[in-house]
């Protein structure tokens, strides 16, 4: 039983052990404080971030009982292959008379073509 009993440490070793314990405690405290600061910053920034605006067809003002009318200028001899609507933007996949293809982006609220993208093979 005497061998299992702990013997008191040498005073020099005890001094080093205390310094090491103090060093670990201070570093863990600093690490914890830095972690809390980062979490606070993330929460603060996420509160200020505005959600992306929802796009809907209601952006186009239409009085009840009326029908929207208009014209979309297409190149002569072209043919619409497909279309897609997202909010107030209409995407038209157009096959041109010269054999090429293009995507026209039409804004319904502004009633004009806002983009034209040629599809070219590579």
C-alpha cells in the first residue's frame, strides 16, 4: 500500500506544474472568449442580411378586368422553340432564319427586350 500512495512532488516540479495549469486555463479562457465573439458576430451579421427579394408575377400592375397586350419584336423568319416565365421576365428560345439560335429575355413590366444571347456551337 505504501507504493500506491502518492509522494509529494519536488518543489521545482510543483512550480512547473502550477505554471502549466495556469497556462492551460488562460489559453482555454481566451479560446472560449474568441469563440463567443465569432458566434456573436455571425448572429449579428445574419440578422442584418436581407432575404433575397421574392419575384412574383404580381410585380406587373394589372387592373381587374383588363388583359395585358403588347408585341415582342422577333427577328424576321424566326421561330419560337420554347419559353419560360420567371416573375416578370419571359425567356424565349428562338430559332433564327439563318439557322442559329438565340435566347431573348423580355421584361413584361418594362415591355421591352432586356437581353439577347446568341447560342453558338464550340
